[in-house]
C-alpha cells in the first residue's frame, strides 16, 4: 500500500484521485448529453411529432404505379 504521508505517496494519490475524478466527470457529462437532455427535450416538446417513415402509393392511370417514401427524423427544440 502506498503511504500517503510521504511526498511520493501524496503525488501518487493525487494523480490517482485526479484521474478518477476526470473519468467520473466525463461519464456524467456523456450521460447528461446523450440520455438526460434528449429525454427532457422530448418530454417538454409541445409540437406535432412527424418522425417516422411516410409512404404513399399512387396509380394515376393504367400505365404504371409508383410509390413515394419519406423518412423524417425530428428533434424538439434543437
């Protein structure tokens, strides 16, 4: 075990605690930006939700049939 009462022990424990703190801040920031914030924005969004795949098939005459497909990705306030 590293003795925290020596100079080298203090330096080692300081580096280790700094690395652990940096990793926790990084994980917390990623969690906020990838999970919490999108869920919150989806919750407070009051508009019409049009996301998804929209298809329409037409047969204007006997010559042929065609279809149109539109894929929408929508986000709330951003």
